[in-house]
């Protein structure tokens, strides 16, 4: 990703977040906060983001923010979900992690986000924890699952 892609990346993340009924059930005020959070993250951390494109259009992205073995984000445009883009982005990130000599990969999601949990399990992740955790972007505690894959 380049800095010039920040607006598109922020929009894809926000659109994916709002299209998920589990995540968008927190009200309008939360939506405003999340829109700003996606834009700011893309602007400030573009070097941590890998985008997925169809032609010239950014349709998904993943990020590794934090520990080297942690995948912090996966977002795919609602219009492009179910096409294998999320799977391809995570698989690419896992290849990079293995090439870096890491021994595991970690990822987490909202505990009720069944689609993400199913995708991560299909890609070899296992649930290792479930509980309430503070979400900095949302500013509140949410029910999360933590998953990992050992290489």
C-alpha cells in the first residue's frame, strides 16, 4: 500500500465493518468513531498494510500492527466478499510470516463473527481464548476470540 491509497483502504475497512450485523449494531455514534479510526489507521500505518486489488480497485486489505506474529486486520469490500480475497490475503500474510522464520500466527475477531471464525479455521487457525477485551478503536469491551496457527 502507498500513502495515496489511504482513503480507499479506509473506505473498504469501514464498508466491511458496517456491512457486518455483528459489528454495526453499536449505533450511529460508534459508526462515526469507526470511520475516523479506519481513515487514521490507513494514513498513519500504511507501511503495515497489504492490499488486495481487482484491476486498479482496492477490494480488501490486511495489516500486521503490533507483534510480528499478529495479524491485526482483515477487511474485504462487501461487494467482493465470498470471492476468496480474504483467504488470499491471509494466506499471503502467513507465507510472509513463515519466510520471516516465525513459529506461529495470531489473529482475533469478535466472538459472534461466525464468518471470520470459519474462514480462519479453514486456513488452519484454532481458537485459544474467548472473553471480553477492550477495543481501542471502539473504546469499549467486546466479546472476542483469539486464534492461532502454529507453523
